[in-house]
C-alpha cells in the first residue's frame, strides 16, 4: 500500500511527522507538504505563478519533529507521548518533498507529478487544532484532502482539538488504523472521504468514537485595527468560539470527548424545496422581461 501524506501546518509540523511514522506501519509513505504554515487557505491553488518543490531528508525530519520516544520534538508544539520506538527501524520507507505553495498545490503536485506509482490513499494532517462544522470550508487540511477526493482517491483529513500543546500520539494511531482498514476495504464510488477530529486528551479520557455530520459554525472572526504611520491595518483572527452543534454533529460529540468521524462529500447543491422557493423568486423578478422603453426627450 502507498500513502500520500500532506498537511497545512507545513513540512516542519510535528503532527505531520507523527502521522508519517505511524502510517509507515501500514505502507510506503510519500510526504508532500507546504514549505511553511498555510492554515486557513482552504482549497486555494496557485494558478498565476510557478510552484516550486524540492525533496527533503525524511529521516532527519522524522527524528527532529517526531522522535518517537519521550524526547520532546524540537518544534516544541506538541506534548510528547511515548511510542516505544525511538529509532528509524521503519516497516516501510518514507520520502518527502516541500512545496512552495498551498496545501492544495502540494496534493496536486504529488498526485500529478511527484509520486509514482500513484498512491492508494490520501491523508491530510495531523492538523494542530480541530476542523469541524462549517470551518471545513476554510481549512487547508480539508482543502488539501479535497484534491485527493475529487481525483478518486479514498481520503482522510485528521485533526487534534487543540492549537496549544496538541497531543498527536492517539491521533497517529487512529489514522493508521483507519488507513489500514481503507486499504483493505472494497472500493466505493464516490470514494471514502473522512474528516476525523480527535480530542486533545490521553486515550483513557476518550468517551468513544462517533460517526457524525458537520455542525454549524465552530469559530467566528474578529478584526483588530492598528494605526501605523498614517495607515490603518486590519488583523483578522478566527478566535471567537461559536460551537453551533446539535444532536449528531461533530461539534457536540467532540465537546463530549468523542473521536468524531464525519463522512464528507462535495454536495454544495440543495433540496427540491429550496429550488422551488428560488424558482418563485426568479419568476417574480421577470429576469428576461423586455426593458421598459426609455422616456422620450421633451421637445425644446
């Protein structure tokens, strides 16, 4: 089995390398990731400039950012969790590329050019911070995963529910278990697209696993202004918790300390009822009606 692994936190993110280490037990791993932090860019692509990519030393990055024992990763963004394997005696090889572009760029380059033979599965993550509800629209983690899904690959996007001191150990085990199962499962059309969120807790604090649907808004934006040399600048942050959940949603289940698995698709369509409502608006608007004749100018 061959797995493409990408993310939006960048090639130096501990979550990426925790996933790479764990997934190597399932199959050969190709890591193709942005060369820097790209959170919040959604599924944006670079269309009007060249995109550069270069190979990076996977073993060096693995030791530096996901040591695999109780040694703290040098990036200092994660709570270390023992794995019992501090060395690089990996079951399957890992190769890695850094891309000067977005998460979607990384996935596209990987699937169209860099990774041959083609992978059997696409994984995006492990993201630092949850991706739930409508927030998936702006998520670079989900944005990268979409590129695999629309090309017919079974896909997993996985996140941990904290930006501060995230715990990646459990999420790494979860994504490896799901990857192994998807690799053995019969193909379906459209392919599986799973959005997974793991609470930032040790395994013994997890209430269980729930299959969910997307909630509403998880976070809202706030805007801070700053005056500098006669110019006003605006800083947009997504730091206002809304957490609009409900029964059966990822937001509510995650708050109750469940691992949530949300089957995803690209159904940006609508219901027959909403189509009928809009049809009524359009009929009343008379969009193709002839324009009223212009008023004649008064004689001078």
